[in-house]
């Protein structure tokens, strides 16, 4: 109940989905929550339910991030927990990629079983625009860096803190329709390990969560890709938001005081590791 009592926690992308569930769990454990999101209406509604605060923040915009963190420093004086969670899946304007994924997947299986030779190809990277690539990297990689840098300007004053970066299993396995997403998520895991080493002397722990597929708005558009994912998951299902939130509570709490530079991956067995 009180695992995060008196802690101040900032969650990016906390208006809905995993971020909102993490905010709820943090609140239940006694934390004061600050929700930052581009969807300020929804962020405000979520914050209101948790007696928390909401701020408009575009994590991909350095000035927007700096502006909010300065306000937070003035209002709250300190910050204990940062969750770098905000994000997109890259299919928002590209339903065609998902449709193509199913089509090509079926064609490849058919070709292979009939002739042993594959003639159909995904061709996502060769057709990706600069804008698609840059948007993805800006939100995830720049956003994680911008928020971490600004949070440290506050956390360094008390030499204590917990930073949690949202990765993904696709940062490890790769995803055939999302080279930009997989690249950004893999980079976040590297950034997590580097900052964990740098900040250990300050008693600021940095860890990542790499969720498997979880039921949220982000995955609701996946359509038939869901079937492919479920069949490749030993538990044969998607996870629930709570499966990730409890991992975040653990990493944010004193129970994880000896844990830094790690990646926790609730994923139904989609990826298995040490
Ligand atoms: N749902 C999954 O299966 C899954 C799996 C692995 C990793 N993740 C990661 O978990 C995180 C949350 O995903 P979700 O499923 O809750 O998605 P979601 O779409 O439900 O929520 C994402 C939130 O991020 C906000 N956001 C988007 N761009 C932003 C920006 N530039 N600045 C600030 N806020 C922004 C959105 O407004 C939204 O509130 C993401 O980092 C995602 O990559 C999700």
C-alpha cells in the first residue's frame, strides 16, 4: 500500500494506456503523480482521478520538456521517480503496413510450403520516409534523453532517484514492420545501461521495462497481426496493463534498491532471458 509513500513521480505519456495504469498504481502506493502528455485533456482527466497534476509536454521537443521540468522544480522542489513512457507505434497513418504484413506473411508461408522459395518481401525499410524515421527516433530516443537530462537537474540535488525507461521486446527481437520502433527501443536499453553506470555513484537507479504485447490503444489497431503474435507467445495471449505497472512499482520502490541497469520484461514468454 505505501511502497511509494511521499514520492513524487513524473510519468510521460501518462494520459492513458500503460502510463495511466502506472500512475494509478503509483498513486495507490502513496506517490504524488505528475502526468505529462501531448493529450492534455485526457492527461488532466487521469490526473484528476489521482489527485495529481497534469502538464502539456511533447517529449520530442527539448523546449517543451525543459519548460515543464522548470515548473515542476519550482512547484515540487524535488523529484523521486521518472518514467519515460510516452510513445507511438508508427502505424497511426500506416494501416497499409499492417495489412501488408499479413498479406506477405501468408504469401511467404504459401510460397515456402509449395516451392521452398520465398519471392514476396516486406520492403518496409526501403520505402520508409525520412519523416517516419525521424518522428519515431525523436519521440523515443530524444524524448527519453531530454526528460532524463532535465530530471537529473532536480534529482542530482538530493542524490537519489529511480528512472524507468519503457523499452519493448521488439528492441531485442526486432519487428519486421517496424525498423524505426525496434531501433529506438534497442537504443533506449543501451541508454539505460549507460546512465545506470554513470548515476550509480549518485544513488540514482536507472532500469528499463521491455513489455511484450499488452492490450492498449497502441495494440488495438494491429488486427490480424495479433493472431501471429499470440501464436508466437508461449502463454498465447496479450498482457494486461497491470502486468507492466507492477514491474514499474517494484523498480520505483525501495524493494529494488540493489537493482540498476536491468531490463524487466513481462512478456508471456515471447522473449526468454537470464
Ligand atoms: N502496448 C504494448 O503492447 C507495448 C509493448 C511494448 C512497449 N510499449 C511501450 O509502452 C509505452 C506506452 O504504450 P501504450 O501501449 O500505453 O500506448 P498508448 O497509445 O495507449 O499511450 C501512449 C501515450 O503517449 C502519449 N504520447 C505520444 N506521443 C507523445 C509525445 N510526443 N509527448 C508526450 N506524450 C506523447 C499519447 O498521447 C498517449 O497518452 C510506449 O513507450 C510503448 O512503446 C507498449
